[in-house]
């Protein structure tokens, strides 16, 4: 599903990853992180796709909301598990969205 974001500007956190082999409770934690992010002040939406390369984009009102999310205890635990168990490689990019447009929304 395409996130219904407000009029720009807002911020996007792009998380790109390559997984290790096996599920290792990854899907449960992923679902939990989405539910938790949705409860965070400043959260606007999320989009995610995975095959060999996973891309998750979360949208936020401002940089402070992103920082609060990064400092969340459960999110910190998930990041540590990601480094030790779930990911071969990942990259995080934080971008300011200055313009957006679409079709069929």
C-alpha cells in the first residue's frame, strides 16, 4: 500500500537491506516495529517491499520524530538483532521530501 503522506515538506527514512538465510523470528519483529512506529509522535506512514533486496521507507513530520524513533528501546533491540542475526548488509538514508505527486491516489 502507498502511504498517504501530507503536503511536503516532511522526511523519509529509507532502510535498504540484504537478509541472512532463514526467518529467525524476523517477520514477527518486523510487524512489531511497524505497530510501534505507528504509535510514535510524528509518524506519517510506511511502505515496504522485499525480494533479494528489501526496501522500507518510513515517513516522518520532522527530524526530531526520527531521532525519538531511533532512541526507542524496542527499536534499539531490533536494530541490534538485525546486526547480529537478520542482515548481511543494510543502509539507512534520511531525506527531506520537498515535492511529491502521484496518480490514482
